[in-house]
């Protein structure tokens, strides 16, 4: 697994919590789909800012896996009836609703 992304209501509070409790640090920053700042922390978590409705819908945003052959993995996944998201072909949704990002090795 590469990382797990979770929806959070208060990004800065969560950064402080994971820093103070686990000693994690911010390793990367970016912009979420909703235009707000998001961060990745050293423990393998991506903290995604979510409004109250999204956060109440579930804390898990997505999980990401790093693989050697993205196309082969996605081809196998297609046999299970997954849907591809508009944000990229490597983003899939399982029939159960779990969102997975498939990343190639760099």
C-alpha cells in the first residue's frame, strides 16, 4: 500500500495531532479536488479537507497502491465491475464504494 487518504474536518488540528502524538511530519502538500489545501504525512496518511457532509459520509477518502504495471492491474480490476473516475483512469471505485488509486512505481 502506498497511502490511505482520510477525510478530515479540520486539517490543521489533524496535522498537530499526528505530529504531537506520533511524531509524524508533513512530507507533501497539494490542492484537493475541492480547491482546499491537503497534506501527506510521514505515517502514510493523506489528510483531505472535507466539508461536514462529506466527513459524515465516511472518514475514508481512498487508499492507494503502488504497482509495477498499472495497466495490467486495472485490466484485472475491470473484470470485477469497477468504475473509473473522471479524475484519471488509474482511479477506480469498487462496487462496494471503496475508492482506490493505482500508482506506478517511479
